[in-house]
């Protein structure tokens, strides 16, 4: 039995004759936190889209537990109108019941919302409008929503982008807690190498092609960072 959750082999993405990703091969270990890093334009979000099956690609993405594996996805941000009346509980209702929110919430949806908002320490905000939540609070709600699908793999696309240090640290702690307590495979894209160094078990560094992969102590080296980002001095806080 493999210890990998995902095996990516010779994956390439080309859009309008422009090569976005070129011949990537790497593995995502099961029940660990894997960070995907690289400079702007490296193809990190495109790679997540390929893994999620949202775009066409050549090569293969193999889910080692079968193609019916459940995946939870947390986007970078959720676009909301400033006057939006949608609450945290409403998000769960829209996800878990067929009838419209304005017709009321079933007891089952209420129980699900309570359970998973409690898991991310947001149960006391369930009736709060999403539009008034802080960035960190909103991301917690989105993580809870993703977990409510009971995934074995959680994919997070720069979930802490635009969040202050305190909120980012709290999200980092929550991610590690969920990983440890639920044997959850976590894949996250991050620009913050200090967070990556602190919270990751495995790192995949790309810049259109694979730069390196492995544990932080072997991948977050001055040579690897220079190969990926160009100037290691800009990222020395990772060490």
C-alpha cells in the first residue's frame, strides 16, 4: 500500500500555445501537510486547478485511494457584496439542502452547520453576516464548509492571503490541528515561507517546472530558493 495520497506524473498545461506548467512529476504524501510554493506566475493555482480536474492537461494525476476520493477546496477569497445578508449558516444551507435558503433551513443542515463551525471555532458566528467578518474569520467559515463534505484531502489556495499576522497564525494552527486529529491530507499554496517552514511536512517547489520536493529542511535551502525565486535574500525569513 502506498503512503501517497496523490501521484502527479509528467503534468503539463498549455493555454493558447503558452506553456504554464511543463512536465511536472511529484507526490503528495498521505495524512501530511504539503505546501506548494514558487514565485508569482509559477503556475501554483493552475496546478491546483489541474489536480481538481477543472482544466485540461497532459500527463496524469492519480488519486491513490481511487478516483472517488472526496476533496474539500478552500479558495483564496469569497467575493461578497458589502450589503450581502448571507450568513455563515446560510452557506451550509446552500450546500447541503436542495430547497432555497429563503424557504428555511432543515434541522439536518442546522446540525451540520453547528458541528463544522464549532470545529473551526466559529459556531458563535453562525448567524453573523459574512460581509462583516474579518478575513481570518471568513476563511475559517470556508474551511468548515469544505470539511462538512467529509473530505480525505483538503486543498487551500492561499487561504491566509491578505490576513494579518495574528489571523494567519491562527489559521496555521487550525490547519495543523485538523491534519493531526483527522489524518487529513492538506495541500496548501502559500507565499509566506515562514509559515511554510513552520507548518509543512512536505514541500513541492515549482516555477513552471519542478524545482524540488521533500521535507522543509531539504527544500528550503538558499540554493533551492534562489533557483525558484531568484533572490534568496528576499526570502531569508524562512530560515
